[in-house]
């Protein structure tokens, strides 16, 4: 599946696709939000979870780049 095809899926279909085919990479947690990053085919998908609403509130796909920076520990940056 290409990222364009994924982006054209309905919201629920995106969630099922990530759960069924994605590989968990890492998560990013703040007081307001929890984001789980998954590798899916040849791109990445973030599932944003709102702990107050107790549900996934956003699905974001991307190829690479700055979106991955939040998953790199600050102590490992030279």
C-alpha cells in the first residue's frame, strides 16, 4: 500500500490497517497527549490518543524527516 492509498481510506479503515499491519516503533508522551508511531509498509503513521477522552483523536501519515525527531532522545543528539 502506498501512503496516498492509506490517506484515501476512511478513518476507521486507517485504524484497522495500522492495527493489522503496522509495527510499533515508539511513543511520544506529554501531559496532554500520547502519540504512538508505527511503521506501515514504506511509511510511518502516528496515532494520537487523548487520555481525557480515552480515544484516538488523530491519524497522521508521513514518509520520514522532522516528524520522527520527537522520537529521538535529546541526550543522543550531538
